[in-house]
């Protein structure tokens, strides 16, 4: 008899188990177990990855089967293990879990909890094998009766587990007797929590985290037995030798429960789309696609085709439609088309990206905007008969309006047929150090200091050198144990979150296939599985994602239409051409605020790359990524590009004509994932299916070993095909780089389209672009201060926040000599809105308000001034902003008191506006406005105002210019006055600190000192410990590189 463990808790029980499902399956396989039953608490979140691991180890070592199950913890305190026998029973289990989770109220802090009762199990238990888990106090007669009534003699069991406690033999004997008395069978289990004895301490840690106590304070909550790891089958047979029936029942359960998660592919049906009467989804898709192609709806470029599209387009569309028919995916394409069509009908900008951009169907239906013929994209990267994977389409929508699309999907398909995929929230290095430190009782200031030594995502935790930097004793046993356990905790699942927009859609109710729970956000539901799990289960999904730049471009198009009479879209002819002025701007790295090419790394690359065409931008987007950098692709490509620029007729050498066809358009350097796949096929003899496995390994960019496993196979294949070993080694190294994140060509092309559109807008309409960018915040690399400064450098006048002229958003204004007085000044010109002669007296504006705008560098192009919106005022709520705007209406405010009484906003709100210096149109500076506001609380009623004695005006000392700048930053995070370093320049010059603008004229190798405000800190994973900092002074910006040794030495400063 060979024992199989059927009661295993993984770390997908969230702070209960201490091992990953993969570790448990691997260990069980090495022990020779024929099966392993995973029974996480009220969850099946870890089952798919357990199944995948079981299949993997079965192929490599001894065969092992996953017995899918679940532990149901009831409200009454009882716990029942259940294992579905078949697909129908699995469906009942997922419905049962969905029911329990639907009773949780996220608003009450119950997110993720499951409330089930015996009556619920009785309703759904048909086809399930059950086993009652004895609690510490022993078996209760009521629980045994429920088990007997629900599961009966054949399917009902009671767990028999060694717990290493006093009177163990007596307890086991009593458990068997109680079970037999109610016709239930004893079932031998180990109640496993981790795969190896070394995980015992980590088990105590996750228990302490869950209970919010230290390990020393856990008391009875701490696991008493150190025997909760997987035991070899021989050991379990020895332990239960007295109860052979309990062992035999284990084997019977394994044989009885034949359900596999692979069976879900047979059950899953995609929802039928509403199509014209008498038409199948395939017929409807074909009619729609051909009408779009022949009607030239796909792209304005098609206007040059004449009466019929070119043959290449017709042939590719025919090929794709045939494959879609064969794989029965027509309804999926109709769904995605309907989503895009809805967004377009609501004037919501959207664009498909990723591998979907390789598809002609997606192109003609308007799902994507990249022409796969023009860009020579590989359709098989998106959909292939050789791999049993459903299509996966990602669509970006305006970030702020994405929820409209999400709710439309729920309304269209129903909450029972649509849900978002989950994301597993895991412990990262900082959180792991903090939580383990708390569990072990370290002082809070010590754990905070240790966590502060971790930069970004790290799988190594806190290194010894960081401990030394804090002057802590590495020999302290508790500290050493904290650091060791923190490393083990990194990557452990903590809870389920919702994916930003990955939707699963089904024809039958979705909770018949996978449990669903309510999300924290209202009107949303989430399945228990991540997107990779959904794909493994054979379900189709569509990603509804939010992209800030699309929202920015929508605002820009609207502003252009209103203020300049230009009506543009992302697909309009103006944004389809290679505009020389736009590319000249890009080549100078004048790209702050643009999409994808605005980072300092991109800016450093642009003058070297010198993009001249749309395809150059696609390469630019893709090349500044960890993959190409790690694979040493950047310098070889730039070198060859420069050679081609000097000699357009130069012909580079390729080892074979087939590889030349693959690599020629990127000058012999594989920059895209599609090229890596084709190199494997054409150069190393990979089958398409094997090349797709390589693609999957490239996609898991966080785990660089994924691509490395193909190295020997690639080298051997290229050797067989006669490719020079040195060239092959170089190619393989470059392909390995994709394991650190590389782009598909289609994805790069989709992003390049938005990058070009945003660059064109910045080049030709910097006023519009700046306003749109400010209103779309937060997004991008740069703060509003840098965006405003860049716009002013481009000749755009920026006007300050004003209670009489500002809207909530930043807006464009007409050029006027009255800048600063605005609406109130115009009203006084007309003699309107003044209650008395005193109010009609013209205002003398303070200098800060009346200063002349900066001279336009390109003023002849008609840039419009920008009026900053109230939204940039720190702490000002949108609700108060709306009340102010509603009260202002067509009549501006005449005084602080007038604004207070008409708007009804709290005095604290007025103070926030005063600190932002927003009362300049009333003739008040910061201090004057604050003085006026603080007297409002004691203001007399209007009826008694005439008889009250008026106070004499108080002369307030104005703030210094430097102090004004400081207050600007505090209130709005930007200033329209001098840069802060302007006031320090004399002292900086005395210390011989160089200005940023002067760095270009200094000879290389000379040591200099610079000073500035830090704009950006970046420490990419591919940089091997290098930190990149961008600083700014009053003359410009400078990029600083801190090598690892300098970074470590200055860690506490930077």
C-alpha cells in the first residue's frame, strides 16, 4: 500500500500554510506519493499552479496526480474537507464557495471571508467526498450527525491525524469509534502545513502575522506539533499500522476522485454574441471584417487603395478567418469588437496592443491601429493552430473612463457571466522584513531601519552590508533569524486583489467553473484565479486596461477643437505622416511629458538613435528595456545604425539567407520577441510549438532562468544548421536578454503610435499639450512643476491660480493685457456687478500678479496662455471647488467675504486658496488674504454691518521673494516665480558649484560639483545596482549616475 497525503494546506490559504504548492508537489513526487490532495481553506486559488507542477514533475520524475479539494471552515467552528469526484461536483463546490463569499461585506472589512453553514454543504455536497476535521476538543455529536446525513457511509469520513499530544492513542481510538458509530470511515491524514521541517519557524511567523501578535505571544494559537511537514509514505504507513482501514480509505478516495482541472476546458463555453438573425458568429464576423476592409473603414491610409484593397490584405484576412473558424473563436472577436464599438460611441479613446496588433482581423475591425502588412508582423505570435491557447487581446482605454466600459460589460453580459481575474498580492522584501521583525519582537525602529535599506523589488532581502551600515550586530541570533525568515517570506501570497481589467466571460454562469467573490470596489466581482491560471484552464479573457496618456490625448483633442477649431483623432491623417518638425524635436530629446520616450534613459538614447520614421520610434520604445540592455543589443544596433547612416548602401553579413530575412530590418540585432522566436525556428530548427515555449519563457521576465534553459538546445540547433559558433553564441546571449523583459514588435508599434501622437501635439501645440497633461495628472515621470517649466521654455505663458478666473482643471485663455485681473477687471470695465462706489475703484495689482509674461520663443505660432486650475491646490477637494465655481457663475467675487458667503465653503478651504496666492485678482497677496479670512469668523451680520466700528487696515510686511517661492511649492508643488536655486546662486558660485546648463562645455574627466532639486530617482533591475538621478537648477537639468559602490556609501542620503 502506497500512501497519498490528502490534507495539505499551502500558502494559498493566506497566512496559514508556509510552503508554495509547487514545493509541496515536488517533494511529494520525490517521496514517491502517487497523489497529493491540496485542501486550502475556503479557497481553490492555488490549485491551477499545483496542477501545472504535478504535470511537470510527472513528466520529469515519478508520476503524481493532484486531487483537487478544499477545506470548508464553517461559521459554527466545524471544518470539513471535500474532494469533488467529477466535473459536476466541482461545479457544485465552486458554487458553494461563491455563496459563502457573497455573504462577506468588504465595507465591513470582511473581504475574502467565507460564511458557510451545514445547510449549505447539504445543498451542494452531491458528488463530493467529505471528511470531518476533529477540533482540539474532540468530535461533537452534532457534527458527526451532519456528516452522516450529508455524505453517508460511502462518501463520509473522519480525519485521523497524529498530533503528538498526550493520550494520543486514546484520542485516535475514540475518534475511530465515534466515526463508526455514525457510519463514517476513518481517513488517515497528516494535516500538512509545509513541505520540509525547515519551514517550521516560517509557519510560526505567518501565524503571528495573521494573529497580529509576536510569536512569543501566540500561546495556544501556535502550532504545537513540529510534525506538520510532508512525511514519506512509508512513515505514514508505519504510524497508522494499527488502523489499516484508515490507510485503505485514502487509496479509495484517490481512486474515486478522478476530477482534473483540465476537464474545465470541456465545460467552458464562450458567450454567444447577439448577431443578425440566421447568422452564426463566424458568418457575422466574416461579414463584418470584409465590410470593414472593402469599405476602407480600417484606416485612412486605405484611401489610396482604389476600389479594392491590395491582394496581400485580402489573403491575410482570408487566412485568419479560416483559422478562427477552425478554432471556433469568432464570438470572442465579436465581443472585443462590441467593447471597442461601445467605447467609440461614447467618445472614449481606446487602442488594442500586444500580440493582437499582429492580426488583420483586429486591424480592420478597429480593435488595433497597427497595419500588420505594413509592419510585417507575425500573426502566429497572436494565434496559432500549433498551440492550444485561446486568443488574448489587451485594450487600453482612457484611464478615468475605463470604469464606464467595465460597467457596460457587466450590464451587457450580466454579473453571473463576467468577472475580473485576480492578482495575488505577495510579500515583498520591505514588507517581509517589517512583518518578520514584528513577529520576532524586534524594536519597531530597528525593523523600519532594516526595511529602509531595501530598494524597490528585491528577492535577496537585507544584505549583510546593509546591516553593517546600520551598526547592528549581525551576530545577534534574533536579528539573524529575522533576516533569514524574511528572505523565505518574500513571494509568499498575502491576499487576493483584483486585476486592473482582465475580464473572463462565459456562456454558462461563471461561478459554475471558478469561485467568485465581491471586490472591494462596488459593482465588481473577482474570480479566485490569476490570468495565467485562467489561460491554463482554457478560458478566454479580454484585458480592459487604463492608460493615462489616452486620457491626456482626449483632453488635448477636445481643447484643440474648442480653442483652435482643429478636430483630430489618433487615426487622422495629420498623425499618420512622418512630420519633420516632430522628429527634429524627438531627436533633440525634447520629449518631456510624451508617451514612452520621456524617461531620462530614453532622452539619453534619442540623440544617438536619431529616429527618422515611425518604425524608428517603435525600435526606440523597445530598445530601452532590460531585455535588450542585458542581452547587449543596444550598442551593436546603434553602431550599425550609424554605419548605415554614413553609408546607406552598406550590407551587413548574416550567417544564412533565412536569418537575414528575420533580422535585416533591425540590422542583424534581434530587438523583438517575434524575432527571437523566428531565429529559433529558422536558425535552430525549433518547431513552432517549441518556439512558443521560448516565447512564454521570455514573457516571464522576472525569472531570468526561464530563457536560459533553452541555451544548449539553441546552440546545438544552430550548429546543425552550419551557423558560426561565435555568431550563434552572440545571438543566444541576446535572446537570453529577453528573459529580463523585452517587447513584442506589435506591442512596441502600438505604443509608438501614441508616442508619436503625443510628440506631435507637444511640437505643434505645446499650450494644448501642457494643459491636457496637467489635467491628466498623476501620470508619467515628471511632476507638474517640471511640466510647467518645460511649457514656459517652449514659449507658453502660464497664469497662476485665481479664484475669479480658474476652473477646476487647467484651461486655455485668450491672450489679453489684463492677465492677472481676469473676469473682475473685465466686469469693472463694463461697470457691472459693483455694489458701491468703493467696490468700483480700480484695483492696483501686486507685482507678483502684474508681472509681464515670459517672452514667447515661438509666439508667432499663436500659443494660448494657460490658467492653472484649482485642482493643483494642495488639499482642496473637488466638492469645494465645484461649490466655488457654482457660486461664481457669471459674476466674479468682489471680496474674500463675498466669496465666503456666496460659496458657503469652510474657512479652511479659503485658507488653502490663500496659501496658493489665489486672491491676486482681489488685490490681495498671501498674507493679506489670510488676514482677511481669519477675521471672517467674527464678521457681523449684514443687517448690523453699518453700525459696527470698522478696524483700521493693518500694514502687513510682505514675504521675501524666496519665501514666496517656498510657499508656492507648499501650496501647489510648483512656482511661477524664480527657481529656488536662483536665490542660492551667489553662494553656490562662491563654492564653485557648476550650473547644469554649463556642464556641456566642461572637458570630460574634470571633477565638478553640481546642485539641484531631485526630479527623478531610478534604479532599474537591469542596471546591476546603478542608481540614476535627475536634478534641476534654474538653468536646466543634469543626469547623475551613481555606481553601486557610491550608492551604497550614500544610501542614507539618496
